[in-house]
């Protein structure tokens, strides 16, 4: 009974099925999933063969083909039986995409099977849990990836390719931009100092940008992604909250990916750097070096939950402190209550949405966790002095992303 329960929970956890085969690749049974998937696998024996060819006797191995992600377990896990877990997809796949996949395998049957979506991290954690339960061995994620990397061509060729690229760079391209210049840019962000950033950007140097892709535009975008990532870390060191720094970085990278020319990518990079400088400068003006760490963690929690109702009791429970003590500490330092701060931060987001999006005011109110439109309008007016409608009419410059 326990094993039936265990397998049922594994199917639910990983949103996938498990197919069992003997050593001759003869199908034995299926747990989870549906008949269409089994037929699909039976119609494609070479797919199963390629998957099990990756089999490792001491570790589950991931195998990916046409966006479909499988995992295989060797017959040492269950004596005489091999297990094929999956497939799942890491990102959603449409029915049209699945039809293309089916055509790739030249299947003769018409399937309506659509694999479940499961994040890579969840899938791997589930595989480790399953491995541990079946073998009694506690395999860490680091050990899992260390064993799996031997099955990936890119991992096997990594060191040799680096040696080749270093040689080509030295012979044909020249030096990278100086490391000191990069450090100065990051230092300016950490300090929230626009003047230092301007001086750093204006410096002349003999080096050149690295080559991160065969496609010039993709290469420059990859460089900017790295720059934005480092800028976000410098901003955190400068006092910007972790959640805000990461969220801004995510947004910047998504926006940058939509650009279709190199000059605009370069301009966008500088704009992003100045944005972080401004955010850090503002944060440093509001927060003194003597700030209690609990206040900073409270702000991080609030920023991460601005889209829902935020209660002081919930924050205190998360931080494992007394709610009255936290309220007193926050008010003493910030000169406002936690509730007032939450309202102010929600209104700040509301201002941006009213200015730059086409979302209806009632939708913005709902998104920010207000019980209704009137509640949001009242809070917005108390903070800004005008109603949401008046604010949008005066400052709105929607780009149509709502």
C-alpha cells in the first residue's frame, strides 16, 4: 500500500508519468499519464533507445529531445527494470508545437497528448527524492549535475573550447576592455554616484568588447545581460533592497531582448546603469547606515508582496519577531507606521502603472491588493493629492503594454 501511495505522490509532484521496461526494452507498466503517451513512446522505440543509452547506474540522467525532457533510471534501482520518467516541458508548449514534434518523429497516429509543465528545479528535486527512496542513497543536487554533465557535449568540450578561444582572441582580436574600468562603473552604482559613472563611461581605452555569440547583436545583448546582472549586485551592496534590485534586473533584461539593433542596445545599457545609480542614491538618502536589519528585511518582504494585502502580523511571523516590537522599531526609524509605508509603496507602483500602462484603474487596484477601486482611490489621493483618474490624465504616457 505504501508504494502505491508513494508513486501516486511522485506522479502528482512531478506532473508526469513513469514507464517501466525490462532489460530488453519490453514495456511492463505505466504509472500516471495516459494511453496516448504510451502509444507515442511505443511508436518511437529509437527515442527510448537514445534515452536509455544515457543511463547511469548510480544516478538518474536527464535526456532532452525536441523540447521534451525525460529522466532515465538504471536497472540497479529496481532489479531487472528500467524507469523512464516524463516527458515534461520546462516551458509551456502549444498544441501546434506538439504537432510539429509528432511530425518530427513521423508518427502514424494522431495524438492529443500535451506534456505537463514542470520547472527544471522541481523536476530534479523530485528525481533526487525518488532516487533516495528507491536506493537509500542521498544524492545531492551538486552530485546529480556532476554526473549528468558527462552526458552533455557542451560540458565535455568546455575546456578544449576555452583553450581554442583564448588562442584565437590573442592572435586575432586583442585585449578586452580593462577590468579597472568595469570596477569603476560598478563602484559608481554602489555609491549611487552619477558623476563617477559618467566619467567612467567617457573614458577611452584600447580594449574591445568580448565576443559572446557568433551573431553580433546576440553577442552585445549577452554582454548587457551580464552588465545588468552585475549592476544589480552592486546596487544591493549600495543599499537597494534585494527584491527590488532583482526585479528591476529581470524587467530590464526582458525589455532589452526586444531591441533589434546594436546602437540601441548600447544606449539601453547606459540608461540601465544610470537607473540603478538613481535607485541606490534614493535608497541611501532614505536609509542611514544605522538602520536596523529587521527594518530592511521588512521592506524586502513588503516589496515582494505588494500585489496582495500585507499585514503586519504576517511580516512579523515571517521574520519570527513580535509584531508590536517590529511596529515600534519601524516607526522609530522610518517616522511612519508599517501600514503607512505599505500604502506609500503600493501607491508608488500605482503611479507607474497609471503613467506607463493601459490597465484599468480597477484592475490596478485589484493587482495591488486593494479590496476595491474606492479603497485604492482613497489611498492614492491621500498620498499624491489627486485621484488616480486625474493623475493618469495629467501624466499618462502609455506604451501599450497593459
